[in-house]
């Protein structure tokens, strides 16, 4: 723990508590209108880098992570990380792509969901290399989750030690971030530093996190999730005696811990199950055979999906309103935005005034007025409806090949609030694709002759994954994987098939997809196509 006096309180490798003056008091100066973590981060990182260390600075949100990398690039005077630039895409860039290039020029980088996948991979690879030019990496907490980026020191910068969702970090999350420092085979010993404002806060954070014990493992199911819990359990068995359903619940981890904590839990759940099973039978999700109960095909599709019980019922209701035999599959891409799971997906929105009310028109122009009207169903408020419309319109533009920077600009109403970044686009399209798969399973149970419809729906999920128009999908047959920007560059030139691309000359290939990708494709090109 490091406070603004420069005092470093820590646990040594032998478990003993120690302290030292890590920074002289004069090194920590106010750099902005108000005191901030930047006052400490700049001199601390400068000292560590001058000692030959590689440093990760964890920030709790994407914007501060990018800003941290930028002010460190400007203030440390490190050599440029030119090798990373050669590994990053040159087409279909985001606003964050431009920030990354500015940081790399100063030997730093950031890592968050605003970066293109190829940019994140390049940053990880060069930072992981002991001789790599990226000496400092500012990152959100996603970097701590399974990505191999060892450092000698990690700095956890937030005075309010909370994550992007506004809650305090758990002890387990802290230890996961701290664990990036000192990795076997890279750095035998590392250190993690939490920044504190005062000696009192330093002591409090030390007790909570450094000396704290990770929280107990808890079941993701709670009593209020009983319907979803039961539906998913019943989807894993063929048929079961009605009287045995409470036993299925008790034998899960959540049921076991709940029954241990409250001996009256099982009898209370049993009484609620009778009403729940009757509701499932009425909704067509389950059927009763004497003393047995089993899910119908529709019930199994709902139980095997990513959706909660209530969401599955809501989707079934919407699908029965829509004429599935005539509705185009992409319409379902809009309808899934009505699901509570999609309402929970963070969607930037400028909430002052009514400037975002054009989003309903965005949906009407893309999907039709009837679809725009359906998105009003179960909407919590006007803002919730606009967010649904914004998600549906973003998903449409993404699969139609609209450039990332254009999507960012088109759906950012104000440059200071509700800014749409690449990470938001991917979060929305990934969530849409994920829940769309569940919808496809449910449709298969609702529609008798569904093979053609489902085949076209599968095409939509593929397009959501890569972000390409349907006419460009044959380019995915190329023997190497290209970036979205490269596929779009080929498509916009009129090249629609892999064979068309492989017949190009090296000069033409390089013009469309760059020298390195053209070189990788060179051995696959049609014989005799050199110009």
C-alpha cells in the first residue's frame, strides 16, 4: 500500500509486515486542478521503469486506462514501440486505435475492450516479451482474467477501489490482479501496489485486501431464480416424479448450501414448486403424465438456452406475434433486444433532452415500423426503449459492413456523455449473437418446417461474429484469417469469392490487404497469376 507521503507498507515474501519510503515526498506533486492518482503514478512508474521493470497499471474503467497510458507516454520519454505498429491492422480502425498509436510512440500501451482483437493480441505479445518495447501497460481488470501478461510490478490506481459496475472489488479480484506481478519463468518476485490517499486509508485497504481472505464460493442461483433453476434442471432429465423435483434442487450446490443454512428451506421450496410446475404446463413448457413431469420440446429448448425462465416466456410470446414463416431472420436480431438479458447490456445513451429519440426511426428504416413498435414491449421507460433501438441499429450496421469509426460517430450523440466505442459495439453484437442462438433453438421447437429459416438465421450469427455483409461471406473461405477491415476492403473492390482474391497479383493483394497478409497468401495464389 502506497500513500501520498510516499510511504510503502507491504508484506514481504516471508510474511512479515514492513515499510519503506518508496518515493520521496517531493516527488509527488499535484499535476491537475485537483489531486489525483496521476500525481503518484507518474513518479512511481518513472522510478520502476528506470530500474528496468515492466509495469501494469490497473484502472477501473476503459477511459481512465486509455488516459493513463497517454499521459505516461507523454511524460516518461520512453523509446517508441514501433514493432507493435507493424503487427496492428491498418483498416477499419476505431477511435481507440488512434489513441493506441499515440501511446506506442511513447513506449506505453493500454489494454481494454475498445481495442480491435488484433491490437490486443499485438500488445499482449510485445509486453510479454522481456525485450519488448512496451514497458508500461495501462489496463482494465479484464487483463487479469486469464491473459498471460506477467509484470514485475502492478499498480492498482483507484482511490475508490471499485470496478466498472460501481461495486467494490472482492478480495479474490484483488489477488487476481496482484497475481500479474511475479510469474514463474518471467519474474521470480514481484510486487503489487494499491494507491491510498492517507496513512489511515492505507491501513484500511491493507487489512481488507492484502491481509484479507477470499470470499466463499456462492451458487449463481438464488431463491428468486427458482423458475430458471428448475427449468434448467428438468432440461437435463427425461422425466421425473413430481415429488422428486425438490430433491433435484437440494442436490445442486445452491440447494445444498441453502438447506444447510436454513432447515426449513426445502419444505418452503416444495410448496412453491407446485405452482411453478402448473405454470410451466399451462405455458406449454412441460407436460404431466400421472405422477411424472417432463419438459416439452419447447420447454427443453428454453431450459437449454441462455435465457431465464421469464425471458424465455417473453420470447415465446413475441415469436407467436411475429409470422415466423414470412419474417426475415434478421428481424429476430432486433426482437432479442427486448429480453431482460439484453436490457442489462450496457448501452451508452445521452440522457439529457430528447436527442436520442431518433433511434426509433433508425430501427424503422432498417427493420420496418412494426419491429420498432415491438421494441416498446416491456420497455422500462423511454430511455430503455431508445437503448433497445440503438442496440438493434448498431447490430444491423455491423453486419452490413459499416466501418467501426462510422458506427462510433453515428451513435454518439454527445462527445462527453454516452460515447459509443468499439468495445460497446462488440459487447452489443456479441450479446445479440449469444442470445440469438437461444432464440434459434426455441424457434426450432415452434416451427415445424424450419430448416431453411434456421439456415438463414445461422448466417446472421456468423455475420454478427465477423461483421460482414452476406455477399462477403465467401471470402471467409480464404486459407488465412484476415481482419474485418481487410475483408471489407476486398468486398468493396468487388471481390466476392476466395478464388477471385487468390487470382490477384502480389501488387494487387498488397494494395488491398497489406504486404504481410499478401505474403502469407502468396503460396496459395493461382499458378501463373503474377503480373
